[in-house]
């Protein structure tokens, strides 16, 4: 989401796909709306915007976004994959936005309640509506239980702006064993081709890359300019399965001696899981 798109949506007002919150103190209501959006047409919650569309600052602290992402994970099941946009500069202010797509299969619950978006309000689904959502095609949870899942940790980064070297460690957390996998560091500032790794050697493998962050960033449809991603893919049950972890990245100029320092925070959101369709197929 660009600042221009954010400003356009704010000017249109709250709707079937847009909701405003002044601050993250309204996080619980915002997460309820994200659930309702996911069960309808998708949508975005803007933080730093009053109900009448006037813009204020949302007061984002050091751990605000991380705590909000954790609360999404705790309150919505099955997990959805929203994208957090911050900072979003608009005239005289900086705001945040959280955007979620329509749930591709089945339904999601907010603290056990199946909600959907109707106009500018969140409504609870009737059991007939819940049944209809199930019939649309809920995932096979017995299969997903066996899907390989990995834990990724950022264990180091060093160098100057012209020679930046992040390093990761990876271990399998659950699911079936994977003999081989591919990985890459990904993002607008992190161009990397896929590299190979053996599943049996993960504990003994350092995953690292070297990048020049003084170059202008490219575009990435999933990872923002202020983020760095670590992506894994592996072949399992007939498809390439992807797992994407993301970290915030901020640039700081230090005066004495003049130099640039890049700060890395904790993961922005729970990992993204998605599948790569084989030729002739589509995925939800």
C-alpha cells in the first residue's frame, strides 16, 4: 500500500472494506474487523485516523507493531496473513495500516466467533452462513497438520551500508521431513536467487547473504521497503510450498564518525504460508 492509496481510501471514508482507529489502544476492535474483512471481501484498518476521517498520529512505540501482530495470532483462528504498513506518510502525519485479503478457503473466527463485514459494521454469521462457508472449500486440516513448518531466527548482521551481511539459522519445527529445500533472502533491498540446502543439515548450516543497501530498492509485492524477508520453499505433496518470514529494517545516520547503521527488529508478523501452483493449476 502506498501513501497515495492510503490517502485515497481515507478520503472515501469507512466502508465495507475500510475502518478507522485513532490508536492501537483500539487493537481488539481492529482485530475483530480484520476477521470480519477476511470472511467477506478483505479490507484494511487504518490507525491514526478518527471516525470522521481526520488524521492524527497513532503513537507507534518500539514494540507496538510486534505486540499487535501477536494479538492477531492469538485471537484469530485459523491464522490469517495480514500485512502491516508503517510508516505511511500523509500530509503532516504518519499513520499505520493493516490490510487483509479475503480468506481463500473456509472461514476464520475471532475468539471463537465467526464474523463477517456488512457495510460499516461487523456481524456474527448465522450457522447457515457458517455452513455455506464450509461448503466453499475448507482446507484439509489433517493434511495441513503434517505440512513441514520451520523456525527462522536472525542471528547476526554486520557491515556498512555498502556491505550488509544478514545471517539466519533455520530448524524444522513440525510436520513431515524434507530432504531438500531452497531458500533466499528477499525484499526490495535484498535481491537473491534461490539457493539449495539439505534438510538433514539445517542445524549445521548458516544462511547468509551480502547486499549493498546504498542502492535504490526494487519492488516486491509482498515485502515492503522497510522490511527484509527470509523465504523457504520445498516440494511436498505435489506442489512447491512456501514459508516467508519478515523483519523490520530502519536506516539510521550516525554523526561521529559519519556512517549509516541499519536497525533490525523482531519479526513483523507470523510467517506467511502459501503454495506455488504447478503449470495449469491455480491456488486460492
